[in-house]
């Protein structure tokens, strides 16, 4: 969402003539000043926030716009709130029963218009009009459809509030709903007094203004003041519904009055365990396992706990006497004091499983087959054995031009260069794997998994100015064949690795890519939302686990408990996303940043004190933009200088832990309405607890960093928790990391993984079609020094990869889904590759690499288009691009009418067809450039006819619209 809408600093437009509205500032000046005496200069009054400006508006008995003002920038967010205060002189009000009544509105429009503009056709109007025989407050888009609120009363100050909103989120969606409140209590936000809708409304607002009409007469006296706009109700009034943004207090430690072993355990053993212990517990409710007890209680709140309710009401135990008052008192205290548990007395059961994915990776023996001449790499031996077992015959090898095009599109995301014609296939493999375009193509695959984007997401969706560095790091990691174990460690714990390096810091952009709500006032919710995103994405990306299913309760299918979930989350708890300055500029940067915060904090505190004097209710909220506006000229001048100097520093959007990073580098400010607290000491004091049912207000027992218990014990007291997690993940004994990665590589080559559910290796995921091949590739990855390039070679050099797409009815009857890979399955290119290929064959592709994302007009590769969540490039979403909201392990492929329409009619493709025609002289040349082959006789004849009738551009447009052009053959 765009930044908070603001009125421009320039004056309101004012028109004062004999027949127009007049405005009076209610500031009494002396009636006369002696000719030789002192006088006021013509400069504007210098005002602070405690002075209000009031306008008096009169009518002209015609449509007139006497007062209007421009917003700082066009606003197209999902909600726009506006307020003004109004006082109508009772002596000048005409009643509809006696005369025509009254008309007066505030409008919101995309343009200023003129003095006489109507601002009425599907333009939001908020004000006063006639309803039968009464003057009422109203809202409308058109005069024929008005919604009315309370009646107008003269000689009374009235607060008018309206909300202009979009029922469908999006920059190009209309502001199709308009709500009205008259004299609302800002702290309650009641239901609107009136509302109206229109699907033909504008989608952006740039101007607001007031209009009078035929019913507004020259002697009418209307005062308006306190005019403001905002993106939220809370900011409009400065009354937050939650604690101040710097409030993120560590969990208080309750004083214990009961001991679990001496006081609580005897009650549970004698009164509860007969029915509610062990694996055959009644109704599955166990009270001998802490994780299960948590689900039956509200820790620190016995009165709200189901367990305590049942025993205190005498419903439990069902047989025998109820608990006495002393026993109830013990249980109440135990729950209220945090549900302390003795793991030595009642240890949490260690889960066991025989699920294939949780067993160690074992290198299999390469099988022998009856057709050894078909084998090119060991991959083919595993595929060939399955063929023989099922009676399948592999397809013949594809034609050389098909293999050349397949390899180029697969490894580079670009069509093959004509000069590569005739180059041996194996040579092309090595050449392509070392080209920088390979890093761009395969880096984009990983960015899907990493849910990377260049904005915060959520409502405000502010731009992340330095997030691009992580994208470039990923591209470089693939291009240089960074070992995958280092790839994992640097992304999870780059700030904790020694020796410290800026490159490793950039790598933590994987964690920092989490969405971050700058409009969330509750710091507990804001922080937990980030931790949930980080934990869920990390587990899915590297381990192929649906860890999110254990966020509210123990996983229903996999051996992962709710305790496991929050122990995993605890790895990330004492760090947070931030703009972190590179180590080479730490000293100069720290001085600039500290001075910047001194000015900011000083003005912030001054404004809070002023609001307290005005008796604004606590807690008092002052947004960063309001603080900047409240600075005096000298403060603002220096503040802006510092902002520019800090912005020029080399920095990156990183996930940083001041407490245990390997270097003390400064954290720069980032654009955010209500950011997380910046005090490192508060971050260090935070404790992780189980959240009962995932609710941040229902905190259970404290937990410490640990991986799921099914994978073994976690060492206690980890000095650098995230580094310990990264080392465990990249330990060759880990059963998931290598399997998950080679499966992703296979999926990105063939369109489907050996495990089709590449983000779910749990019991509800699909089993591998070739389990021994999966373990072979995982073993090869580890034994090769975690080389991704080595796995590429095994796959793309194989006979399996080099098969044609020739169909076989006999094979199809045995394996209709081609899950055993008896032929190549063509698949459509991703959105980015479609656009890149169009640019490449037309000769328009800009080869520049790296740097901040650019807008849709750039001719660089699609990887470098600006990735703003909720507002991604149109073509990218049209062809099923990743949203950047959650980890995308496999893109869906849709077919819609808009896709061919874009390929045929968009200006982008039309321009590409024109330049392709200009760089090629014949149909054959254009065909070779676009499809890497010669046209058939029928194709040449049809295109020649098209050229003769409509020109070469039409023939080139037809070639770009061929299905073959957008598919990997």
C-alpha cells in the first residue's frame, strides 16, 4: 500500500471575488496601524501544531469550488480516511420546507478541475444535501444515489469522517465504497451512519476540495477546519488501539508457590492418570505429556482453562470424589504460575517413525540393466531398471536442434545462440553451466522458494531499498557453484559465521524476506507474524516439512509436536529484519545513525509531551512521518542531510542478531510506520514460549532452541543458535537436506520431482517414484562437496534427459502419467523466461546484471523487474509467477484467454515482432533465431502468404505466438 496520504505543504487554493466564496482566518488583527508605526510583514505566520486554521465559506448560488488542495502524491491504496470539522451558521440555514434547503460537500478526485467543476460523476462527495424535508449529512458518488446520515444542526461543531475503500485490493481497482460517520468516538470506531457503493468510481485520489451549489447562497456562513487525510482510522486520530511501538517486554517470570514434583504430580497420578495417560488415553487426552496438557489449559490463566473448569465443577474425575479445595488451589496456582513441568519425572516421549524420508540416506548400488548401451550416466541405470520392471521402452533421443534448445531454455532461460549450432552437446553443457545467465535462471527458481520480494507486504507494503542484494547473492551463488552446505549455512546464520563478511550478511536476506506489517501496533503480534513466516519457510525450503501444521497443536500426521514447532521458532527469536550497514563503513555510519536518532527521538518526545498537555488519551502514538513534519526548520534540514548520508551507505536488508553476531555492525533506520523496537537489549531478553492454539496472548511454558525431537537430541545452551541449526541441517547424517535439494533440482529440470510434493516430504506427501535414485543423487551431492553443478551434469547428460517427446500408446497404457520417464514431457516456460526469450530473439535484451529492481519499462531480464508484493509485473502474474507471499515450491500452470491475447496484442510483443522483423531478412532466418530450427514447407508457405499480405512484422508476430516458442521441447 502506498505511504500515508498527506496534503501538500503548499497553501490551499483560495479564490476571493465579489461573486465567489470568501475566506476568513479567525485571527483578529488590529483594525488600523499608524502609517509610521510597526506593521506585519507579508510572509506567512509561523505556526506549530497547537494552532488551527479555520475557513469561512459562502455560496454563489451556483456550483463553485472555493477551497481545494493536492495530496503529496497520488494515492491508490486500499483505504483512504478523511475528516473535517464543520459549523453551519443557524441563521443562514434554509429548511427544505421553507426554501430549497442546503448543499455543501467535500469531494475527492483525481484532478483539481476548475472553480466551476462539478466533481459529481462517480466522484466521492461527503457533506450536506436535502433528504425530503430535512437537510442531512450524506455521501454519494452520483446525485441519483445518495445515502443519508443524521440531520444538520446549526451553530454546532460537527466532526465529519469518511472512509473511501476498495472491496478488491489492488492499485487499479476502484474505490467502490464510501462510508460516513458523524461525530464518531474515535476510540470505538462505530458502524457507519451511511454508506454507498459504485463500481465505476475512480481508483486513485490526488485532490480534495469543497464545493458549494445552487442551494448555497451568498449569505450562508459555513466554517470548516481540522481537515486531514490518512491511510488508517487510527492515524487519522492519533489514537492507537494497542501499546506503543517500542513496547516489547520480555515475559515476566512468575513466582512459584507450588512445586511440580511435590505438589502437582501426586494429584495428577492419583486422580487423572488412570484414564488420561499412555498411548491409549481416554478420548486421546493425555495428562502425562506436557504438550498435551498445554492444549487443555490456558497457561497463566487457570480461570480460562478447560482442565481447571472440569475439575472445579466436579465433572472430573468422573468416578470417585471430586478434588478438595486444597487440591484445586494447587492446580490453580500451578496453571497461573506458568504450568512448570518436570521433564525428568514425566519426560516428553521421543517420537519414532518408519517413514522413508526420516531414515538415513544410504548410497545404493547402481543397478545393472539389460540394455547397458542406453546408459549415459548412473541416473539412467535407475530409470532403466524401472522401465524393465514395467515393460516400458524409452523414447529415442531427441533431434540435436531440440536438445540444443531444451538445454538452453532449461539452464539459461534463453533461446540458444545461432553460433552454438554444431557444438557437441557435452560441450554445451559445460559452457552453459559457467555462463552468468545460468545463475540468473536458476537463482530465480530459488527466489520462489525463498518467497523473496522487494517490499514488506501487508497493508503498507513499503519498499525495501536494499533487498536486491540478496537476489544478486543468490545469482552469484549459483553462477559460482557455491557448495550447497555453505549456501544453507550462510542464509541461516551469515551474521554469526566467522570470519565476518558482508557477503554472508547479505545471505541472511533469505530470513529477512519475511513479510513485515508496518501497520501492526501490537509488537507481540507483529514479531510473532515474522517468526511464523521465518520458521515455516525455513522448514519447507530446506527440510521439505509442513512445520506450520504444528503451530496450534501437535501435527496430525507427522511426528512433530507443538513443542517442536516453538523450539524451532526459538532459533530465530533473538534477531529481526533490518537494514544493516556493511562492516567497512561501521564507524562513520554509527555516528550518522546515532545523530539521526537523537534528533528524531527529541522531536518525538516533544510531540508526545504536547499531546499530553492537550489531554490526548494514553498511549500516545506519533508516527515517524508526523515526527518529521513536526521538526523545526533547522532540525529538518539536518535530519534530511543525515537521511541522505545514511541512504548512501553500503547496506543490506538482513536478518541480524546484535547479541551474537560475529561483528558489531550498525543497524540503519528503515522506512516503516511502526517498526519493531530497535533496542538490542530488549531483543536479547526475549523468551520463547509455546503459544497455546497459536495465540500470542496465551503463552505456555518456555522453550529453548531445538530441532524436532524425532531427529535426535539438541545440545543444550547453544551459543549461536542459528549457526547450530545450520550445522545440523548440513550434517551428512541429516536425512532430509540433501534429499530435498536434489529433488528440487530434478523438479526444475523435468517439471516434476522424484517426490512430486517437493515442499512436503512428510507422511501426507507423495512417495518417491525412484527412491534409490533419490538417495543416489543425495549421496552424490554430499560426496561431491555439495556441488549443485555436479548434479546438473548427472541429469542433463543422461539418456533420460535427452529423450524425445515421442508418444507411445503401449507405454501410455502402462504408465499414463509418465511418472517413470519413458519420454520427455514438454512444459511451458515460466513467465520470466517467456518475456526474456521475446526480448532475446528480438535483439532488445539489455544484458546489464544486478542492482535494484526496475519498473516494467526496462528491457533487462525479468529477474530485475521490481518485485513489489501485491503489485507484481502484469505479465509475471498473467503467466503464474510466484507471489512472494509464501514459499512457492512449484508454480502452477494455468491456461487463460488473457495469455494469448497478451502475446498477440500487447505493445511489448508487438514491438518485439517489429524489431525481430528488422533484424532478420527471411522467414527461415527468423525461424532459426526464434525456434532454433528450419521451418517446414507448410510453415514456410503459410508465413510467406502472411508476409505478402501484411508484412514481415506479422510473420514474426505469428512465430512469437507459436506454442513451440513458449515451451521447453
